[in-house]
């Protein structure tokens, strides 16, 4: 895909909305949002998709739709972005952290059951760095203990588990569509995927003042809702990008494996293992090494940057201090926070369809 061509298509789509739009319905939950929701649901293998204002709102609304609130506990992995745990506190429930597994940096499935109490209502799963979690086992535990599974798939659009895409796994599946993501727009945005009709109906009301449609917002507010929609202009950008997503992911994956091959020559590096059941989208390559500074220097001399994405395990963030966790409670999360640097395989650039150029990488790294 020619990047300039894509940008012109985006500008053309945006101009069409600005020039033709007359009524509120052309701008809020407009046609481009409906088109995007249908296309994304199909791509991700879910029945429904609802565009919301951000990935964080997707999580908050999902917790609300599952009826989670004060007095409830929700299990959350100890490594990840703030929002996966912050959303739980935002609805006045309590996040209960579980350590992650060294094999994939996702929640350690073997430690989930121990963390379940009579107050537990749900498990939040994060497909970290684009590698899906072991969903068969997680869904088995959730079913046995009657828990909802809310998935934060913000890193994992296009990834698959046992050949099925993200929309197949979990009660509600949340994605951020901000510009740092594999499918990102020109600003904030998020989406919730659902398969259950009752949950879908709740989500559709939660995002629009508790009413089911725009024309009912003045008289048919059936539940307590908020205003959280994917913008119509944002959806128009995403609609232009979606048809190229698979070819974009293919290149992202190529880069991921090329980095691994090249860095494989350096001793003392560790990264998640590859398994046949998991098709990764190549969003990020997390690298663990005790010689982190050496690696950073080595790569920065070649014009490459590494990022420490999660330098503090989530339970130790200042905002969660009151939960009483202490050093040593999450050994793998601590190791990852201490040693991990993420190789961001794509350039995070709004509207860009360009990812790091492979021949260029080869020449600077080898
Ligand atoms: C895994 C994960 N979940 C949630 C979010 C929050 O998404 P947003 O910035 O769209 O609110 C992010 C943000 O980057 C993220 O990486």
C-alpha cells in the first residue's frame, strides 16, 4: 500500500463527512461508525461491535455491563497498562492482582484459582504485546466458578488462538484504537466486541446516556449511561485502514521474526517462546536481559530505540498502594519490570501504513 494514496483516501473520506453532514446523527454515531462496527465485528469474529471513546472506556463500560461495582473483586494480571486495573477501581470494585507467566508475559493461568474469593465477579485478561493468553484454560476456570471474562485485546487485533481471532474468546472484548495500536486512528477511540445479546444491548445503552438510540436520549433513558462514542471522523479513518490491516500485520510479523533472528546472536537475551497454537500479530517483541543497559547502548549506537513499557508492576503503582501489596508478591512481574525492554516493531505514527523497513533494519543491526 502506498502511504500517500492511503492518506489521500483518508482526507477524502473526512472531507465527505464535513461537507455533507447536516444533522447530529451525521456526526455522532454516524454512518462511518456503523460501517466500521460491522466490518470490525466480521474481522474479529464477533457478533457485535460497539465503538466507544477509548480503550479505557471500553473496559469501564464492560465492567458496568457485567454489573460490577462496590464490594466486588476482579482478577487482573500484574503486568500491563494502567487501564486494565484502573478501570476496576473506576467502577469502585477491587482489583486483585495475579502474577504473569514467564512463558508469555500474560496472566499465569495456574495462579488464577487461588486468587478467586466469594467476592470475585470477573477476570480481566490482557493479550499482552499481541500474544493471546491461554483462553481455553481461562474460560474453563471462569465457567466452573461462574465468572465473567473481560478481555483487553488492545494489543492483539489480528492475533489468533487455535486459529480463531480475538472476538471468539471472552464475554466482552475491549480494544483501544489510539494511534499507538496496530489498528489506530488519528486520535482516541475504542471498541467493545460482544457475542451475547443481553450484554450487547447494555453496552449499546451505556455509551449513549442509557438510551438505545440517539432519538431516544430525551425520553427513554432506561439505565444509567454516559457519553462514550467512537467519533464519526475517527471511524472514517479506521474504515480506510481496515482493508489493509492484514497486509500490515504480515509486515509487522516479518519484522518481529527478523528482529528475533538478528538479536538471537546476542547472548543472555530471553523472550516469550513461540507456540503453534498462537498466531501473534507482532505488535511488540519484549526482550529480557540482565544486561539491559548494554543492549540499549548496543542498539542506540545503531540508531535503534528500546522502550521500557512497564517499568513498575501494576500492583506497585502509587494508585494501588492502598491494596497493601509488597515487593516479592509478584516475582515474574518484578523480573519483567526490571529487565524488560520492548522492541516496538512498528512505527507509532498516526495514519501511517509504514512500518520499519526490513532491509534497513538488517543493515543497521547486523
Ligand atoms: C493494553 C492496553 N489497554 C488499555 C489501554 C488504554 O487505551 P486508551 O488509551 O485508548 O484508553 C492501552 C493504552 O495504550 C493499552 O495498551
